[in-house]
C-alpha cells in the first residue's frame, strides 16, 4: 500500500481524532490507534532531542 506523510499541528491532529471518535468504533479504531502511535513516536523523539539539547547546554555552562 502506498503511504503519504502529513504535517499537522498537535491541535489539528487532536481535532481529527475527535472527529473520528464520533464515528462507529469498528470503522475507525485501527486508524485512531495508528494516528496515536505515530504522533506519540514523533512527540517522544522531539522530547528526547530537547532533553539532550538541554543537557548539552547545561554541561557547556559548567
């Protein structure tokens, strides 16, 4: 299956998830899970990078 990449804000992603939540569960649960998983991975990666940057700055100040 061909894939696409979208760039959305967290707010936009949440709005999509809320909209999907109003549809029948059996029709959308796999899509909701996939969106949440991919968003979580990206946010965790960003948080880890920010943490590493903060640690490097703190070490440089010593």
